[in-house]
C-alpha cells in the first residue's frame, strides 16, 4: 500500500461527535454518587499544589467539586467548572452546606471562558483526561494559568483498576474509531507531550486511591446505576452481552481485590502531576 492509500485509510475521529457522546455519558446516572467517594484525592492534590490563601484557582471538569471544595477550604478564590450542569449543582449544594464562598460556572474544558493568565492554579481530578481533544484541553489549561503558576492533575493510569475498567468496557463496546485513550493522561510520556513545551518543571508520582465497597456486587450495582460510562455501556448491549460484560467486570474486580472477607478493597492507581508553568 502506497503512502497516499495509507493516508486515505487513516481514521480521522469526529471530535465533535465524540464530545457529544461523552457529555451524554457523564450527564447520565449521577457521577456525584461515585465522585463523593474520591474526596481525599482533591485534598491530596491541593496539598501537592501547595495552595495558599487568596490564590485564584480554577477546577476544570470538576464534577461534583471535590478539588474545588478542597481549595476553598484553604481560603482560595475558587471557580469550579464542568459541562454537566447537574454536577455543578451538586457542588453548589456541598459548598452551601460547608458555607464555602466559591463560584460555579458551566464551561467546556476545550474552550474555557476565561482570559489568558487569569489563575494562579489550574487543576482537574479525573476530569480533563476524558476530553475528546487532549491537545486543545491541555492548551486551554496552560493558557489560563499565569506564568509561574501551577497546573495539578490526577489521572487514572492504563494498568490500574479504572484504566482496566475502561479497557474491559471497550472490548464489549468499542469507542468511536480514532478515539484517544483517556488513560494516556495517566502516563508521564503523554503528560510531557501535552505540557512540556510550556512547563518550567513537571513532577509526577503514582498514587493509589482505594475503592472500598460492601462487596464486588455492591460496586457493580453502584457503577452500573450511577457511573455514566458503565451505565451507557450496559444500556447499549443486548441482555446476553450485558451478562458477558458483567462477568468480565467481576473477574476484573477479583483480580484487584485484596479483601478476603467478602467486601471490596481495590487499589486504583493514578498519576498525580504538578506542572509549573514557564
């Protein structure tokens, strides 16, 4: 096959369609049910960023606001953004309960509605990694972060539990052709490709979040009901294929589960990244 034929056969992803599908997935169920269990990650990321009171902080693809709330508890001036309005409302409810003064704003991570260099810190916990256009999303985070400011990320790794969850789902319901893997954000190599050109330094370390549920079945029920990507995967499959996916997910949990008392205790590896902008 000549080079022209190769070029013509290459798959060019429809990023607009992919984004629409992703937004529909995250709008289904209620990610806040799962997101609340991840609160410790937002606290840990804010410590890694060494946030100081009065700093302007933007949380991108914030979900129900774990990292946003953690930054507000440190007396930062916080703007929490997401493209799913219902998740922003969950964040507002939590902020009101804690009497935290912060802003919530609907925004697309690939087209942030803020001026250049308008934040001291920009962060995202398990959020921006799921954007359709990785390069554009990274460029937007760099654009709105001031020189010398910091960008903080937590991203699931490819080999970790959630990375393998998406790989398992993908075997049953393949993503659109040409789709970039979200788990690529969980590698040092991809972070370097996306951010190094405008970074003074990049510090990355693998961390573990431990998923603790009553049982593997309880975890599956929660993720199947409330976690958009899993909910959508099951909904798109006929009953026999749903049973196959369910079995494969139970096998996956069994591979990672370190509990021997019937509960589920599954370490989930993620990459914590702190980028100092040039």
